[in-house]
């Protein structure tokens, strides 16, 4: 009898353990059927599980239709499958991007709302800056557009945004926003339709007019197939990000570390000033001055500087005022430089086009300007895909779900770095409240699938492999990054727009002997 009791007890214990293992998986990735097939990671050469899931997470269509209708004000917020795809992308595949721009909103949206109201254009245009630059005032696209509103150099000059080696007013939040408001207002006056005005902001009014002539359409959606692929994705992204900035919290995405403007006073600079020495002697953190003055492209303001408004933190302004002469003597080239400085008590500078008439702008001929303006649409600095990918195809392409088993001593940040994903995305995909993970825990990782090979690409790659097999083995292929020279570009300001690049390196990469550049010239920058 005792042996029978022992046997029954053992069976009950085994059943309990089996049930616990079955109903308590480490993560939601354990619910999916895995097909390993000997697949290995690209870089770590370790076995991983590739999981094909037929149903990718998606916001219900009825919910989106209802919410977009409630959000709509002056600009139509149409629902369609393309818009839906972008919303799903920013909700489930890139929640870290949504969180990042939400954290930057408090820094710039009060300024946007004030200037949009002054120009009497729709308040929802503030979301356009997210599509353009991800709310990064120092953003530069691969075609040379810069700032929060991604002005090309020639368009910036049209709207009196001064640019030289030291100052680029396209990066100034106040001046560039005022210019963007004026430009958008002009485009709406031309087309009488906000969607067409947005498309023209991206690709130029000439491109939109040609698409209207070829299609016979008079709205964005009727000329859709006749627009460049970047512009086709532009309005859907605007609608999707308008939705995300209003309903992200409903999808569990929150701004964890919001950024706010730093209270400041201003100094009017006329002449040379070393920013680094100014910060050193005034006690102002250099990072704060750089953040508050994104239009300064180098560490100095040149001798030719006139009426430049330097913002400094209000908390340090009293010390500067008390030691004004000593600080300016140290930061300026000569002691007499201090006579060229005017002290302003508050941030009350009026930014108007008249204030910049004293500047010397780069000359343009009508032919060169028109050719440059209509050459290609501006590819936003926050583009989802690489320059050879169709943004819409990237969004529509289903990602692969990789199930990764945590090893002893591994940190979530290390796993995120290994697979080139954001820690926040990893946490969202696996419903983690913290970064704490355990050995043996299964993590789901969404990996974007590469674009399929086209016939031309495949033929080209086959030809290259057959003609030079040994060279392919010995060399590591890479894709150069290019910059197209615009009127007003110099070697110095180009080098400043691309990190870890000096003028000498730029000249060596492109075999340039002198310092002269020609508009339209293509330079390797990385």
C-alpha cells in the first residue's frame, strides 16, 4: 500500500510540473510554431528560430475610420490601406520612433502653434515637421535639405534664410518655421487643396502640376500614380503621424522623457566670437548653447557676423551681465570686440524678412534655380527606408519574427545592439515592463525583410560575380553615401553636416585639389 501511495504521489507531481510548463511560457513568442531549418544569425553564427506568423498585429479598420473622422479639421484625413499600413508601422514595428518624436513635441509645438495661428493656416500642419525631420533641428537629408522643415539651400535663400560656413538659418527653429508657414501658404494659394500643397512642399509645384496634367486629376489621390514614389508616401505619412501623436497613448506608447524649451535671454553678436571660450568663461554649458542655437554650424561666429541673436540660458545670464567685459574679451579675438556686443534683457527679437535684407545671399540664375527646384523630391531626414527602397513597399512588407533565447549574463541592450533594434521596441514586442531578463527566456525580435532582387539587379550581381570572383572574395563591398552640391555649398559646411568628416578627408575622398565646387557636383561623404 505504501508503494502505491508513493507512485500516485509521484504521478501527481509530474502532472503538476507538466501543466505549469505548458501554461506559463516565458514570452508571447512561445505561442508560435517555429521552423528552424538550420537558419543562422547573420552576424553571430548562432542557431535562431524564424517564425512565420500569418496575422501581423494591426489596428482595427473601424477604429481608425472613427478616430480619423474625429481628428479631421481643415485638412482631410482620409482612411485607406496605405494610411493604415503606416499607422501599423509606427504602432507595432517602430514604437520607439513614435515615442522619440512625442518626447520632442513640447520643445517645438508651442512655437509651431503660435506661428501657424499668426499666418492663419491650419494648426494640424505642425505634424508635417515630424514627417520632414523627426523634430530634429539639425537634421540633413541625403539630398541636402536641412532643419526642422527640411529646406533645400535654394528654397531657403528664396525665403531669406541666410546660409554660410558659420550660420545656417534653415536650422533656426523660429526663422525656419516662419518661412515654412509662408511657403505652405503660397502653395495653398496656388492649388487650393491642402493635400496638393503638401505634395508640392515635398516635390515642388512643377512636379505636382505635371502630374495633374498627365492624369487629368485635381486631387492628391487622383494624381497619386503619377507622382514620385517619395511624394506618394508623403501625405499618407502625414495622416498616420497626425493619428499617432493623438492616439499613441491608447496603444501603450508614452513620452517617457519629454523635452522642454530652456528659458533664455539673448545677446546680439556683431563680429567674431568663440562659442567654446564664451561658454568656458561664462559658466554656460556648451551643450545647452548648441541646443539653443542649432543654426551655428561651427565653434565660432566669424568677423562678418552682424546682428546674430545668441540665446543663452536665463539661469546663467546674471553672471554674464556682471562679468560682461571680461567674458567678451576672452571669447573675442581682440579686447575691442566687446564694443560690438549689445545686451538684450529678454527673448523679444522679432524675426521678419526685413531683418535679413542686409545679408548677402548666394546668387541664382533663373534657369539654375528652376532646374534645381524640380530635380527631385526632398527625401525626408527621417526616411523609413534606404534611398533605394520604396517607402510604401517597406511598410507593406511583413517582418520576420525571430525568437531569441537569452544566454547567461546577457543584457537587453546587448541583444538590441546585436540585432540593430531599439531597446524600447524589444520591450514593447515582448510586453516587458523593465529591462530585466533571465537566462533561457525567449524574446521575439521583428526583423525587416530585405527587398526582393529585381531582374536587373540580379543580372548585374551575377555578371560582377562571374567577372571578378577573386576580387569579391578579397574585398568588402559597401555603398558610398553621396551629397549633391547646391548653390552656396562649401567644403566646410558640407563637412559640418556629416559627422566624423573633415575638409581634408572630404577632399581626399573626392580627389579635390582646390576649394572650389560646382552646383550639381556629386561628392562622396561616407
